[in-house]
């Protein structure tokens, strides 16, 4: 039986859900799985219920004094298995260093480089470590693959991450719009995003300000540290934007929206846009990271950080029913091609076989 160590650092969203699904699938396929992650992650995702043996480790998103102990612990765990599969750049670098070449390491990179210069320098050093030491790097977007090729990584493949399951709306379009106090003829543009720098919501707000001549509300579902800053910008720009905060009714909002917009600076395989595809929404998004690979031809793509281009595309969709209906049709078709849990598990097993260690025996 193949023995696999999955390593995960701090996670509260899609990466943790992916690793949980992978651990469960591998255990169900007869692999002996060890899952090492911080206690909060193990508990938050109920990793013990996957069938894997869970091991708590200290692994944060930035350097800690505890890293030396974590390296030693990963070295001991890695010596007991046939393969280490780490998720995230920092987890990947520590897994590579802990393995010291004795056990093959696969690293899945889920995130792009940070914005600040000091953080970028650390990120670059971690990337170089992964490129030198990993037997295979799986990337969630083409741009990450380009970065690793420049660093002469041994092998690079696209990562296959399962799309979220479709969640049917619980309320009608009429009820949702009434709950937002929208007039019958008001158009609704929806963005589902954390209020954080990566999502570049100032570009969305400035684009919305250029659409004040339309009967339009742009709703942003999500919360985060930039809420006060964004509200001040909305007020200054007199933009028709409403910050809704965190919402549990995203499927209802997607079904009620006339267009779904993303202004992100970078995305891997964006869950919010996958959910929009599953709902058959008309989508306008920035050509950021893996967005184009996820959408295919089922969306209008605009340059990153260009409010004018974003406003122009939104205006086209909002004012031309034929364009809008065509995008919705393409979204429904594209949704059928999104990867499933079985696809993600199969891709992982193929990756493991490519480094020669995961065939069942």
C-alpha cells in the first residue's frame, strides 16, 4: 500500500477543502495517508474524519522560531512514507528541506506572489527552494508555471482542483432583489470577494462610478480588512456600490444578478467564478492568473487594474441582452467541463505515479 504524507499550513478556505477531499479520496482508494497540519486546520476541516492519520504541526504563513522543530518533525514523518505532497509555497519549502532528498516531494502551489517588496523577496527564496528540491510542482494557474520554469523546476504540471458543487438558490430572484431594496428595473452587478488587496476592489468601484448613468447597483458580497477604506472610496467616487458584508446566500445572489464581475489582481482557480459558471451567470473578469483558464470563452476578460475597460465591458453586458444571454449560455456549457472530485483524485494519483511511488502494491 502506498504511504503518502499530505502537508498543509494555515488555511481557512479552498485549499483546506481541497486537501480534505484529497485525503478522503486517497484513503478511500486504499492509500495509507498521513495528514500534517496546524491543530486549528485539522479541527476546522474535521480532517480526522477523512480516514487519514492526522498529525498536528506548527506551520504558519510566515517564519517562526518553531520552524526548526517543524523541519525535524517533517523529516521524521517523511522518512515513514513513500511520497510527500505539500500544499502551499511555505509548506512546500519546509517539506523539501525536511525531506533532504530522501523522499520524493510534490508541491502544489495555490497562490501567487504577494504585493509588498519584503514579502516578495521571501516568496522568491521559497520558490527557489521548491524549484530545486521538488520532484514535481503542480500549479493552479499558467503564470505560476512560467515562474517555476524560469527557476528550472524539475517538472511542472497544472493542478486539478475540484470545482465546488452547485448550490441551488433557496429564494427567487424577486425575493432576493426585494431584500436588497432594488427597484424592478434596476440592474444588479455582483462581486463575491474578500475585501482584501488581491481582489483590487478599488478598480471595481472606479468602474462603477463610470456607470452612474445606468440604473445600476453593484453589490459586493464579502468582508475583510479593507471595508472602511473601500466605503470611503465609494463615498468619494459617488459610485453605485454597496458592501453587503459576508453572506450565506451567495447562490441566491448569483441567480438574481444580471452580471457577475471580478476585478482581482490575481486568481488561481477562483471559486467565486466557478460558482458563477455553475449558476449560468454572465461574467466580466480581469485576465488575472488562472481566470482565463477557468472561464474559457464563458466570460469577457479585461486587463488587470483598468477601470475604464472594466466599465466598458460591464456596460456592454448590462445594455445588450443578446450579449448577456450568449454569455449565460456559454457559462452553462463551461460548467459541464469543470473538474469533479473524481477528476482531482485521478490527477493526483497520476502525478504520484509520475514520480514512481504511488502505484498500489
